[in-house]
């Protein structure tokens, strides 16, 4: 069977990062997708690309593939002896293990099947008979090695990080807020390649999740909230975590911890003579008194009309005065302004 350089197929270096591999795969998948490129060469190339990403896009498979090194490539045209055609060789823990063939590996190459057939649930004779490997550590006699699928440590790839913009109303509420987000996951109907109504053959789909999130009090810009078990799920049933990076942003209020600032518009006569205003707050409507000769930028502090505090009670609401001109003035009003010059 012929050695396949999956790095060369995707056009990346062997030390490429996960994001570089994913980016290269997407670019090539779009170029050679059967819906875009109708040639036979494109179809074969598309299958090859998906096979390469199936390995390099998975940490365990990539490590297994990388462990082959030049040894496999040097024996690229190796032909097994008669009767061993359905055996796949792979190394692990100082011994060579046989995995018996006979399973259906879909559109993957013989090279892929020989390396990963046992990882893809091939339903081999060896597994059915209770034997999964031979230990060649002692050449004086083969020993049967019982291999059990061990649960690996939880990968950080299962964790998801998202930005979340919250309003003053969200932070004021004592109830959890609804959060909706999407994440790219592997298609559960195919392994990529060929036509798939679910993913279009890319092997990746967007998954939408809706969750309820209780926001902590006095939250700050850039603060991170961890939601355990709300990340991705691997084939072992292990769940990652969801991390939400908070950005407080509101069209009506400036948010600073538990304190809020809100612009209050008044006219020039109101600024000179003083006035009373009724304004809307998160706590309801309240009346304020603007003193005479108030200038733009002056703030009136309204105690306990802000956001909830960790220690109990509420922060303050700063009513910031903004002097604005009327959109329309009568001729008489304009004459009065002239008289003041």
C-alpha cells in the first residue's frame, strides 16, 4: 500500500497548527467540492482532501500518523505475506499490534484503513473473538494482548469560547438570560467526502445551541464566565466547557460596575432657569430637579438607581446633562436670541 503525505495533500507544514490545518482544508474543500467542480479529478481530489483532514484534524489520529515517521515511508510499497492481506500493522507501547480487516471503511484509502481501521469500529473478526492484538515483545512465543479502549484525558478542543454582549437590562434582571450561539462540529451522518445532505460533503456542520445564563453582579468588561459541560462532546461522551467573555454595552446607559450614566437633554432656557424633568430608569420613572445655570456635562447623582451590587443594594445612576437646541424655532424665538447678543 502506498504511503500518503497528508500534510502535502493539504499544503501545510508538518508543524502546522490546528487552525492552519482547518483553514487549508476549508479552502481546498470549497475549490474541489463536487457541487462546484464537476470533473472526475476534482471528485478524487475532494475525497483525498477529506481523508487528510480526517487524520490531521483529529489530535489522536494525527499523533498516530506522525509516529510512523520515515519508517513507514521507507516501506511504502510493502506487500504482506499470503494470508495477511487483511491485517493492519501499527505500533504502540513497544509492540506491534495486528488489527484484522473485513470492515467497511467507506471511501477511505487502503493506507487510511490499515492505520485507523480499528479506531473506526470495523467490526473485525479479532474483536468478535475477543482477541485484539499480539505482543511481539517476546519473540520466543506470541502472547495474546487484551486491549481495552481507554478513556483519554479531556481535550481542551472540547471547550468553546464565545463573546457575549449584555445590556443594562440584562444585568439588572435577577432571572437568567437566554444565550444563543453556533459552533462548528463534525457531521454525524458522514465522515466527509462525496455527497451529504447534512454537510454538503465537507464533514462539518453548524450546530446551534440555546442556553440560560445567570449573570454575576458587578460584572466587568472582559470578565469570563465558565459554564461547565456546555462545550463540545467527544466520542467517549466527555463534555467540554463553554466560556463567555462579557462585553457590557447599552444604547441608553454607560455601564461601570454597578453604576450607570445616562444623558438627559434640556433646552437652553431650561439650563438657564432650571427645570424639573421626569426620566425613565431601570427602577421606573423618577422626577429630578435641574438647578438654574446648569452647563452641559454636569451630572446629577441619583442614589440606588443603578445595577445590583454584590454586597447588596444598588449602585448609582448619574444623570448627565446635555443642552440641545430645539429642531425648530419661531421667528420670535430667534429675535429673543438676537437680543441676548
